[in-house]
C-alpha cells in the first residue's frame, strides 16, 4: 500500500543501499525510464529556436560607421547650455 506522504531522500537512499547490486541496477533502470518518460513532454516544450537569425526580419544590422555617425549626431549638442 502506497501513501501520499513524502519519504525523506536520505531514507530512500538508505533503503536502496540495502538492495542487492542487481536490484539497485533494476531500480536505476526503472528510475531512468520513468524520468525519461516524464521529461519527454517537457523537452518538446523547452525546445528553443537558435537566437542566430531571430532578428533577420528587420534587415541587416547597421555598420560600425552608421553607429558612429548616429552617436555623433546625438551628442552634437550635448550638454546643452540652455538646460541648467
């Protein structure tokens, strides 16, 4: 009879160590299969597209010269004398 009460991890390890080597191997195989089944759906949800190319729809990136020119234009009147 299984209870819904959580069993402390240390207790589980202690019980597992009392098993024979063959039984521990079976336990590990069963846990691995269970974890693989449980995470199968999670892996599909967490699959992410690579970031490379994600902004391609916005066209090519500005060149270093374009960025330098934009900075010069922005900072041309900085700091302004009329703001104190």
